[in-house]
């Protein structure tokens, strides 16, 4: 059996444009994703899992766990294939949660390179992205940064 050869589609370090905002596709959050996240993580906070408890909150609704929102934001970013094969590693991540997100909300992400520098190791560069998550009303629900180690050429793609 031969090894299948895959043509990576990710953007290399030099292909990113400093201060240009890139926009992902959208994703509508489903109840099943919350159930799966809570089961996997063991985080069964009643704010995420209990309809009766949530009725007494200001919104009256269960909220999406913040950790799940981060994962879903990463997922819509990954679906773009911008870092397919060119992403070597996540060096840092920070995300501040500004507004609650609910089942049925649709999110998308903007990603803006705000700092770029070459690594000490050849074939690698470090990009700091400002990452913003928006809901279907174009309200920013999360704001932060991701620092990613990227390949500078095809030979260093993973």
C-alpha cells in the first residue's frame, strides 16, 4: 500500500498580511455540542445543563460554555484551511468572553495578524493574531489573541 500524498493548502508565514482582517465562515451552535462538551469535560455547571436553573437567570436560557466557544471558534478557523499543514504549533492563546452565547446562535471569527517575526529556527515564523468571535447580530462575544508558530516554506510544513 502506498502512502497517500496530500497537498497542504495552508498559507505560509510570508503569505499572511500584517493588519489585514481575515473572516471565517459561520457555525450555528447546537444543543448536542453542549451536551458532548459537558460530558467530555465533566463540566456540568447548571448554567450550561439545567433548564430549570437557567430560567432564573437574567436571560432565562442556558449559556454555551466558554471552553466550548473557544473550541468552536478554533473549528471555524480550521475549516478555512488557512493553516492546513503550515500550523506547527499554538504557542499562546487568550480569549476574553464579552457576552453570553446561546444554543442557536451562529458565530464567526475574524483573525488579524498584528505581529510577525521569524523564529530562531529556520523555516519557522511566529504570528500573533487578534481573534474576535461574533454572533449572528455582528456583536463581538469574545476577543483575544492566538500566537501561532507557522512554516515559512513548503519544506517545513507538517
